[in-house]
């Protein structure tokens, strides 16, 4: 049986108030992410291996050698990011990953994309608390420039999220969505899929 901690409760979608007795443990990880993203964004190099080493430090596990990211990059937590093979993350992206972010193989993330897994409760009396839900970007998906994916969303295999879209519902496999809020645009009909 797994021990229940603030980390498991947070990742399971429980409301986490700032006055939770375990909150200081969560905040230590947030502080580490702040230091590590500052280190990443202040690298004076174009050496992909060096960039990947600092990114691996942020997420607490080694990324595949095929991972390619262009800093700057922003994260509020880091340790709940999972990256597949042959993933590209363009510059100025924000990954708020307390709920968990998974980028499967061959995912493309455009510049200034926001993957946001943490939100606040609707109830004004609880609003200073947070609630986190996972984001999953499935194999071959492409997230266009400036798109925002909200908590609890799965983007289907080989799907495209158009530039500037705000996605708050799951996206089916092999589809294109766009707009605010994101709506179905069309299916991707390709015999090679």
C-alpha cells in the first residue's frame, strides 16, 4: 500500500490548501524548480547535451538523447514531467506540472505553449488552495505556438492544436482543434497514420 503524502494527494487531484501541514515539503520542490529553471535559462551554450543535462536535473530523470529543447523554459515543479523519445519543445514554454505532464514519443511543442495542470477551486473560501490534474500529449501530436492546454486534458495521437487555442476538453486522435475555446476543425485523413 502506497503511503499518502502531499505529493500523492496533489497528483491525485485533491484540493491542497496553503495551510496544509505538509505544504512546506511541496514548496521545497517548487523552490528547487525555481533554481534549476534559472540555471537552465542562464546557460550560455548551444550544446544540446548540456541543456538536456540541466533539464534532466529539473525533472529528476534523464531525458532521451533525442530530446531537443530551446530555452528559455519555465516550470513551477519539474519532477512530474515525463518526456518520450524524439520530443521537441520550442522556446518560452511554461509547464506547470504538479498534476503531471506526459509528452509521448514524437511530440512537437511550439513556442510559448502553456501546459497548465494546476488550478484554483471555484469556491471563494477555498480559492487560495490549488487542485491539480494531469495533461497527456499522445504520440505524434503537435501543439501550435501560444496554445494553452488546461488541467485534465489529453491530446490524442497525431492530433494538432492550432496556434493560440485554449484547450479545456480532451482532443480525439487524428484531429485538428483550434480557437478559444478550442473546437473541432477537421479529422486528419492520411493513409500513413
